C-alpha cells in the first residue's frame, strides 16, 4: 500500500568509542589488544600476507607478547559468523606469523586476526 508506508520506532544513537590517537581503532579495542591507545604507531595490524605454496597462506601481524591470537575466515561479507582457522597462537613481541592451509572456496575469502582473551 503506497499510501501507508510509514513506520515509527524508538531509536537510540550512541557516540562511537573514543580513539585518542585517531588510528581508526577504538581505545577499548587497543587496550584489549595490548597496544597503546595514545600512539597511532602501536596497533594490531596485518603486516603482510603471502602465499608460500598454492594451498597455504602466511600471515604476519603486529603483536604483543602475552596476548593470544586466532586467524579466522568467512567466505563472504554477507556471512555473519567467522570460522576459526588456527588454534590459539601465542603473541611475540613485535610481530607474529602463522601459516595455514587454505583451499579455494570461492571468489571471496575474508580473513582477520583477532585477540583472544
């Protein structure tokens, strides 16, 4: 019904979390990652991705000793769930790397490194 297409619902908007160093990562996320929320050069970031063999990927990321990480994947931006590819990876001071077997599941694969409490 084109004459009756209105909807009214309560909506609350909250300000985004603070980002003191303006690096695009929130201060609470940087604290959880063990990086410095006051320094834009201190952040959890993927440093490099390479393909040492046809069926493997090598990820290297900035890391903090004492933190643990996992590599996760999803097959499409539309997927809601991330699938863990790695076991728990203990972080090293500076960078940490992980090589995993991958297969071609389709035209898209989205990867992420996450901090595990």
